């Protein structure tokens, strides 16, 4: 199970990263293609430094990688991190479907 593979800190970082709309939007944008932090900052009504902090949170959650290229910092989606997040949510969905199925069985027995 993915849940077993992630430490509590890893899970906290993953859900903390996805808890913010700006960070989710950054992930969406870099999933479509790499972008510099400067280019990403053009899309938000916040400072460049604030966007950098959002990118740092995503990096710590292993959802993006950042590479210095010349004077720019290039951000890419980290597909391994996204795949891990997808598998984790799939596992939670399976748990809830199993529980809902069990509740339906109990109700049918009554």
C-alpha cells in the first residue's frame, strides 16, 4: 500500500501541498509543460517570492522538481510524485467503497 510507503511527514507534505489552490494550479500548469518560476508568477496576484515559496512546498512534497537553468529556475511536474498521490487516493477510494458495500449488505440483511 502507498499509505504504508509514505511516512507521516510525507503524507502531511502531500496533503498540505494539495490543500492550496495556487499550488494545485501550479501543478496543473507544469504538468502541461515545464515553466520558469518567473513565468508561473505572471499568473498570480502575488509576489515572485510568494510563488517561489509555493514551488518550494511542492518540491518538498515531491510533486515538482526545480532546476536552475542560467538565471531562471525551471519547474517540472514530478510524475513519480503525482503517481504516488494518485495511488494513495485510489487506495482511500477502495477503502470507502468496501465500507459502503458492507453497509449496503447490512441494510439488505435487515
